C-alpha cells in the first residue's frame, strides 16, 4: 500500500505539469462576452492572456491568413452570382441551333473523309487517283477559259461568237466570285492538302465552296440552255457535271457540303449571266477591242 509521502509527491508533479505554459488554457475560466467599448477600455482579457501562451506555429498560421473586408466579399459574391448563370447557359445549355450545326458539321467531316478514297496513292482506291484527277481537270477554270478562247478565235458566225463571249465572261466571273468567297471563309479540306500549281493559278486554294462543282454546274446549265443537243448528250452533260463535283471529294480536296454549295453557286452564276446577257453587237465590240481592230469612229 503506497505511503502518504508518495501520494503527495505525485500530486505535486501533476500540479507542476498543469502549470506549464502550454497547459495554461486548461486552468483558465471560460471567456465572458464583453462589449466593444468595455473591451477597448479595459486591460488585457483572458483571451489575450491565452493568446500569449499559444504555440508559435499557431501564431504564424493566424497572422498568415489575409483579412478581407466583409463588404468587399459581399460585393464580389454578388458579381460572381450575376455572371455565373450566363456562363452556365453558354457552356452547359447550348442552343438547339448550335447543337444541330455542330452535328451536321461532324457528319459532313466524317462522310467526306470516308469518301476520300483517292486522297493519296496509298488510299484504298489509290490506283484510280490519276483517272479521277483527269476527270477533275475537265472542270478546271483554266481549262475552260483557254478552250473557250480557242473556240472563239475559230468561230465565224455571229451567233456562235455571242454565245462564246458570254460563256467566257461567265467563266471569269465564276472564278473571281468563288476565289473571293474562299478567301472570306478560309475553310480547309478534310485532309488538309496543299493546293497544286493549277489550283493556285485558278485561285482555288481553299475548300468552301467547291470551284469545280460551281463551274461544272454553270457550264452544263449554260450549254443545255443555248445549244441544241440530243437527249443522250444532255444526260451525259448532267452526269459529267455531277462526276466532276464528286471527283474532288474523292481526291480529298472538298467536303460534301462544299460540293453541294458549289453546285448551288454555279446555278446562281448562270442566272446572273442570263440577266446581264450581252447582245451580239456588244460582243462584236468586245472582240474588236481584244484584237486591237476596234475604232470608235466606224
């Protein structure tokens, strides 16, 4: 059974441990709420006394925390709450029009890449690339402009010269218009190919709209309207226009939507040229000016 001396020594040790600075908060009474005026006029309260006995790590942690004005925090929260709904609507709730547009573009790109079977010699139809490229060359702007000029120099009838002059102006107008639209849109092809030499000469460097499709549609409609052709030839002419447009998609130069818009633009060019059709006398004047045989006095 422990003696009285040992019991008293253990009590003194426990009292001395509780008297250490880190255990002073255990011996202090709970703080009492005091008014702001009383706290400012009186001396240091229990909270300040306990604050002096806090650990250095706690003091550094408290001093490192920045103090913010509650008014500023409230105004910042109001600004953020005013911005968030708009951002949420833009990011999380896109419009039906935007969803439909993005879906159609994704389908267009996917189908165009799948149809680009002649894009490279290593493609699935790479062996037919030269034949498809030759078919696309029949719808090139430079090819048609040079061919029309050659036919115009060999034509001896006024009616034939009238048709060829208007066709030449329509071809030049088509090349310039398509090049201007392509510069504005600047859409790349599905396979990101560099334009060839002939494409650069004809200013056909971008994908939208398809220049070959526009030219083929305009030329076929022009010839069908101003030439008397048999039914088989008319069918072959329409088939040629469609194959020229689809050949550029097979070569990986254009998307499907580029081809469709090219056909529509070519028909629009034909309608405009029919509206401003030049008469035979005006065509003869232009021919005389181009051959340097025109005189304003005769």
